C-alpha cells in the first residue's frame, strides 16, 4: 500500500505494534486491581510534569518521568492509608494533577498552551525515531518483567494477604508496578495524547476479558485485539484524514460493542439449546 512508502507511517506502525503488546499486559493488571482509572490519573498528572518542564525550560518528557514516578509512589501510599477505599488515592491525585497543570500553564502563557495541546491530543504519525527506540526499550522492559514476575503479580493482584503471607514484597511490587505504568504513560502520551492514553491501555484487556476467563489467554487475546485495533485505526486515520489517537480509540470501542453483542447472542443460543435438551 502507498502509506507504507512513507517513513512517518512506518514509524507509526512500528510504535503501534509495541503499544499493542504493552497495553493489554498493564491494562489487565490495572483492571484486576480495580485501578482502571489510574492510567487516566497518571495522564492528568503527566500534564503537570509537561507544564512544569515548559515553565522551567527543561525537557518536558524528562520532567514528566520524574513527576509520574513521584505520583505513582504517592498513589500506593494513599491507597495503604485508605485500604478499604483504594479509589480515593486516584481521585485525589487526578484532581491535584489537573489543578497543578492548569496553574503552571497560567504562569507561562507564552507558547505553553500550544505545546500542551500537542500532548493533550498527540499524534502517532509525528513520532520520531528516538521515540520509537524509547518505546522499544519500554516494550522489552514490560514484557521481560511480565515473563519473570507473572506468577507473583498474579498472586498479588488477586490476594495481597496471601502474597504477604507467602513472603512476597507486596509494597515494593505494587510501587514498581505503579512506576512502570506511570513511565509507560509518560512515553506513550506524546504519541496518542493524554485524553486517550487510558482508553488505549484499558480497552484491549477489557475486550479480551469478555472473550476468555483464562489469565494467559486474556493477555494473548488482548494483544491480538490491540494489534487489530491499532493497525485498523491507523489505516483508517490515513485514509480518511482523521486524528490517529481518536480513530484508534473509536475502533476499540466498536470492537468492544461488537464482542459484547456477539457474546450475549452466543449465551442466549446456549441457554435455548440447554432448554431443549
């Protein structure tokens, strides 16, 4: 196809592949830990890091990484304080992140708003080679840690008390997971935008959970769904001239709706079949 002759589209598809593999792994653990909104929270906090970087004339991506690491540790600390109401930490830091970002933007009006908008909406077709390399390093990190620590994380996700009794460093593992999620969002956000990064991380895993109950199979299906959604959305964006991040998100939503309807119809057919037997 014509679009593959362009360097920016080649980089876009390369980054799409990497994101499609990373997203379901982190997304599934976030859903199972009842922290689906944490990705959205960290993306809001990332905006504060970007605004601070622009205000201080420091590399926004570097400043964002520092801010999200601090926020990721804070989320776990507040979650421990309100153990029965873990979503409080997400609500507090989400509002704090957006408030700080807005204040910092107001302090530096000259040129900041344009830069912030670039991070708000992102564009996967404007990704440069250094961003692809950074994303590839993140891909190796996430996949490597998943393969090594899959079973301990599985235990931690479903039962922290059992994980603690088994001698696992529960607090450290939780903080590391939050930090990796934050770093992932900081890296992906300039590509897909702060407003849509949480959807792209959560939706493939959410769709896969509708299709399977097996942990490993959900990861595999999530990656396949991620690849289909990312590649289809990117192709549609090129053909129709629509924003890449928004188009990819809409494709995921369509897949979610279709799988939900099909699953419901299949369950009804099975029920009727059992009634006749």
